[in-house]
């Protein structure tokens, strides 16, 4: 893939579900500033992972400036997209909405409640092109962001088509950037959540509470076109948010070696 350093669009809106201070958001900001003349950041004021596409209908929204064209919002990732369209953009919406970069993969059954994906879906429902981006890891205490740092811009440039409204869920594998040579179109798998589980406790007044969690396993997911398999193969997994949308160019894969060499 040849390198392109020209602006891709006039305006990009960025959000996430890990919060305004998340390291993945800072990486995505740097990427976006190479892609657009104008970058806006509107992200939750704190971590809203698991919010899905939910919106705040039981509490008001509050917004806090956090720099030039950069805001923290009290609501969900979907709130961030919708609030931005209503408050700042009017008749001139962004050309592209980017959500992420999430700390952890958003694949298989996780997609249904991902706030990262939920924000991208909200933009897509408002007829805006959108891409959700996530970085997989093996150890949360030592996340290697190099795959998305090395290949994120090239993948976005490949997926965005002027005048075409499409949405993508993009996951970067837990591997060194140099080992990531390919991006593949794939399908969202299912069956990684085995069953829900509860962790019980009691608060300071001895009243009971529960944390909701899941027993997970993806070892049985081995079909070649499944998102889990693609990440396991150290390739970038690209899943359309609308299943009828094909990969641009009509191919199932594209090479990342050239973009890495040019970086």
C-alpha cells in the first residue's frame, strides 16, 4: 500500500468509551490530525465501557471544555456523537466519525455492548461514515499500541470512500507492529460468552450488591473468516457494521507491509 500524507477529509469527530484521558484517545487524535484539516474531540468524562449504544434519558448532560475543539461530556459515547451534532455542527456535520482507540478488542459477543462500537453505530444511523478502532492486548498492564500506531492511518484511508456512508469495526491484534502484515475482512463471531456470572458483596451498610461478569472462551472459534481467528493470526480484523457492506475494492484482504515501511 502506498503512503499518502494528504488530508483525507475536512473535519473528523473523535469519541471513545474509555474516557477523555484515555491513552488510546490520544493516539487516535494524532492519527486524525494527519487525516483532517479540523479535528473535534468529544468524549465521556470518565470510562463508559459497556454502554453500547445507550443514551442518557434519565439525567441531563453536562459538557466540560478540555482544550481547543475538545470537550468532556457527562454522558455515554452515543451521547457524545448526538450532542456534538446538535450543539456544534448544524448543517455542516463531520465528514467522518472515529471512535476509540479502545483498550482491548471489541470482537465476537463483546460487540453487542461495546461503547466504542455504539458510538460508531450512532454516527452511522445519522448517515455519517464511522469507524470503531480497538487494540487487543495480552496483558492490560503492558498494552502494546504499536500495531494501531503503525497501521491505523493506512487502514482508515483504505476504508473511507468520499460520498459513501459505511461503518466499520476495526480490531488490531496483540502483536508487535512488525508482525502485522495484513488486514482482512471478517465476520463477527459468536459463542465467546459461555454464561453470565455474579460477584456478590456487601456495602458499608451491609446491604448486598453484585458485579456482573461473564465466563468467556474463544478457543473453539476456529473458522478462518471469524474475527477471533483473524486476530489470532496477527492480522487486522475488519468487520462491517452493516453486514451487506463489502471491503472497498471488492477484496477480502489488503497488504500492510508497504504502509509500515513508509511510516
